[in-house]
C-alpha cells in the first residue's frame, strides 16, 4: 500500500480543488472537470508504477 500514496495524493488534491471551486462558485463544471483530470493523472501514476516494477521479458 505504500507505493500507492502518490496516485492517492494526486487524486485527493484534485478532488479538494474541485470541491473548493464548486462550493466557491456554485458551478458544477469545476467538479466534473477537476475530477476527470485528477482521475486521469492518478491512473497514469498508478500504471507507470506498476509497469516500472514488472520484470523485463
């Protein structure tokens, strides 16, 4: 679980920014946009950490 802290932290950061902007402006666009971006970035970090640990074929 220790190797998943970076993807989780990135997702949490983008979710926090999205929630703050949504509450501050009342515009739901920020909520969906930052959630989508944060999910894509955290998925990229997760996949790159998995690929880096795979043995060479």
